C-alpha cells in the first residue's frame, strides 16, 4: 500500500494522554451489539464517544479489486452494528482507474453517503479527489495508502508504513539465510510510490549486512494478477534458482507464487511473504514458507470508520489535518502463526486509543 516518505505517528499505549493543549479524548462503543441506532449517551472526557451515528453513512472505496481489501467488507459491516451507523457500503471499480474511482465516489455521494474511506488509485492525483470531497463537507480518510509527496488533503491517513514492513521482511529473510547469500525481491508496480518505498526498505536491510548478503535482483510489475506473478517466478527459478538463497515478496500475488514455486521445485530458498493468505499460512506451518509480514486492513477499516463517524457528526475534529498513522505490520513465523491475530487486535485497540488521545480533538 502507498506510504509517503515523511514520518508517521507511531502507536502509543492506551494510557497516554496529552500533557498540554486540548484535553485528551476518551472513547466508548455506544452503539448496540447488533443492528439499529446507537443509544444516546452523554459525552464523557473529551467526547470521543459517538452519541448518535444514525445519520452517518460511510463508504469504503478501494482503488480496484485486490484480495487485500476483502477484510474491509466485514469490518465496515461490524462497525455499522457497533456504532449504530445509518448505512455502510464497500464498493470498488472493476478497473484501477482514477477517473472511474472519482465517478464512483460522486455516485455514492449522490446516493446519500456522507463519509468516505478511500484507497486512491493515483498517488499523485488523489489529493484533488480528497479536496473535492472535503469541499462538499464530507470527512475523508485515506485508508491503506497515503498520497505521494508531502501533502495529504484527506482528514487523516491510516496505512501501513510499507518501507518499515519491507525492512522487517528483509531482516527476517536475512536471519533465515544465516546472514549471508543472495536475496531476490519480488514486488508490485514500479511507478507506485509504495513500491519505491519497499525497495528502499529491502535495500536498507541488505546494506546493514556489510556485503554478506547480495541483492541479486528486484522484479517489479508482477502483482497485476496471480498468473503474471506465477510466470515471473517460474522464469526466475528456471534461470537463477540455484543461486537464490532467499526470496522476499512485498506484494500479494508474488508472495503466493513464490511460496508455491519453492514448494514444488524443492528449492531451499527461504521465502518471506506478505499478508496472510491461507496458502501462505499453510506454507509456514508446513515449513515451505519461513515467515510473512501481515498488515492490518481490519484495523484500518474499523478505526477509520469510527473516526469518520466522529468527524461527520462534528463531535470531533482532527488536530493536524492530513496526519499519517501507521496501522501496523507484524512478522509471523511458525512460532506464532496460530496466535498472531491477537497482536493485530491489540494494535487496533491501541490505534483507537491513539486517535482518541492524540489525533482527534473532541468535546
């Protein structure tokens, strides 16, 4: 997912409060556990307790079809029940096209949706889309990606720090390789700002080995679909398989393809994948995949929807509009594959408290 080069606010423990300025917010889920309108509740603390979200209609709009976004569907539906929102939807265009995404957003606004969580197609053009939505009075979250450059016209961005995630993945690969050998990096669209940041993260980890690990090749533009990734990995293994000690895949389809190729070829290359596709997790349990770095799409959708509702009801504002927050990344190995989601759930709770204490100004 896209993430710009400037730093993000890290997670903070739940007990943190601001020492000065506007009082920190508290939060409480005031909505019913299943369906219906949230019961009215008195504001407590700084007011980050949603009083009545029944008029809030949230649309989560990815840039196009991709497995990464599928957890958003269930998360936004759950958020509707938890917070008593008026309506929610998950909608995506058939193609990754910024104009088509803009048209979809306009259609959703015409249908009454008044809060938007968006993964922009174009990292350079999405800011104009965000600015247009906000000019109409709609709160906007940049979810799963932040615009390229030094400015974000969304109210806030909640996204993986992809450079850090790629660095973690590479460190895990290098450790599994015994600290030496040749590494291959498989990733996504070369012109994507996210891809460039992932390349930087991998390069940083390799450089730290002092020459003991060589980056044999970086292969980009192979995350279009699984078939494209499978062909690229098959060609790689046929040409250079005997020279490869480790593979770090920082895009979804290449990760699945690499895991399958190593398993069927009998290669001893250590594979570090991304995300928690069932095939990847099965590979970790069987030992054909060494580790994976999972992200937090559920936390992005859950916390993003809650914060959008607080902004739409005007109970809260964002202290620093355009602020960027790392939604978290987690290294999963055979040792923690069965329980890693607990850490992700804890991070989501921490993110919610971080928004209440440091990101939002309420009351």
